[in-house]
């Protein structure tokens, strides 16, 4: 009997052991997840999203460790909860705290490299402008430039398949074809803007308006140090000011002066944001009043909730009270109603045009806290 039982135990253990096929599928899936998330991490890091890249690395490494190790495989059921806590609680908290020590704002959202790239893409009009027309011929469309009394024409091209390219302008006596209306130019403006037309003297011109081409040059030129920009229009030199997070003009001594150039980039500014709370009067005064009211409101609501709750709990436990079950249901209903539904209900009650509170006040007392300004209270809902 013992030998039979031992044999059965061995067979049972062999049945529960994972097969080579399941092991192969498991590690194939884990490897695929690792490769995909690794590629995503590289893309995030290359675009300057270091925090999100680090988050992806942590979650991926944690998943591979839990699902790949026999010792931690039992924890696979709690991994979704751990991942959710990291994504929705810990990461936003750490990310927000990190942003508090930077100049992140509507004007400062990019990295230095990205802000530099945006500035280098800017152009300005240099030289003369030339009126142009778009002609439709048997061979295709042509662009005609008026250079004084001389006509310059491009080779024929397919307007519907036009891409960014360089085209030479050739002098002609006259143009044979039908002149297109302005609507056609507007509809194909993005394609025509991508054309670089070269004049016979070697100068390049681009579309600068719906009726003209002009010499267009880059506004900024990157210098040898990889950071300094030269304004080709004004001749000014700009360098990144790491204290404010903007490119700014510098003088001969390398000192910053004048206005900054947007867009800015994100830099660390230490505790400057927190210092503004007590140094900037525009922030300090409302902050103090809001802080005091928040503390007072918290104390009042806690005490009032405790007192009212104890009183109501004692009342509904009174045996002589009739309809106790109904009162208990009414008291428990607010806890059962989801918060977002309560928000919508109160939003409707305080509606500025059709709210029930306004309607009741106007019906009973002839006053309205919205449209008609009353003598004692001249502020509508949500104005204070």
C-alpha cells in the first residue's frame, strides 16, 4: 500500500509540473513585454521624458521579477494593486513634488534641446519680395514669378502630389496656360510653402504670402559651442539663461540683458516657488486668507459632523420614535450615492439661470442671487 501511494504521489507531482511548452510560452511573453517596454523606455528618454521612462523601467522590472521568479510567483495576484498604487498615487505625488522645485509653466514646458530646436526652425524675410501666380498648363501646374518686367517660371509639376523640393526658375517671354484663382492657392498653401525656388542669380525664395514669394532665411544660427544662437536679423547673440529658463540676449561681456525669448525650457529653481508665497503680495494675501479659512472650515466641519452625527444616532435609536427605519434609510442614502452624482445635484441646485435655490428665493422673497442685483448682496453665485 505504501509503495502504491508513493507511486501515486510521484505521478501526481509529475502531472502538476509545468511542461516545457508552457515554460516556453511564459518566457516568450515575458521577453516580449520586456522588449516592448524597453523600446518604449528608450523613446521616452530620447524625448526628454525621464520620469516616465523611469516609471516604465520600475514597473517592467517588477513585473518580470514577480512573474519570472518561482519565489515571487505567488505575488502575481497583488501586482495589479501594486502597479496601480505606483502609477496613480506614488508617481503623481513624486512628480508633483519634483515640479514644485522647477519653473514648469505654460511658457516653460520643453527641454533646452527642444526649445533650441524650435528657435532654429524660425525664419524671417530677407531681401525683396516677388509677386507670383499659379498657372495650369497641359503639362501640369507652374509657378510664375514677376521679377520686375521679367517672368520667371518653374518646370511643370503635379499640384496634387507636390512635396517639399527645390525648383529652378527660368526666364520666359510669356506663359501659356490658365491662371488659377486664389482659392486654389489657399487650398494648396501647405504644399506650395514647402517649395524652395532658386532665382537665376542663385538666391532662394519661399512663399511668404498668398500673393508673393520672398527670400526667407533662418532667424537664428547655432554657434560652435552648441548653445549660443546668433540672430541673423538683428545681429544679437542669445544664450540660455539657466536661472530663468529662457534664451536671452547677452552683451559683449556675456551678461544677460533685455527681454527673454520664448519658448522657455524647464530648469530647477530651488525653493523660489515657495518663497513667492510670503514675498509676493499678490500671492501672500490670498494664500493667508485661504489657509486660515481652510483650517477654520476643517475644524468646524469635523466638530459639527461629530455633534450632529451623535445626536442623530441617538435619536434613531430611541425606541419610542415611530418610523425609525425610514429615518435610518434617509440618513444612509447620502453615503450610498456616488460622489459625482452629488456634485451634479448641487451643481444643478446652484445653477445661475435655472437653479432651484434661485427659484425658491425669488418665489418666496422676490430676490435672486443672479440676474437682479439685490441691495444687501450684489454678488451672484460663485463670484466670491
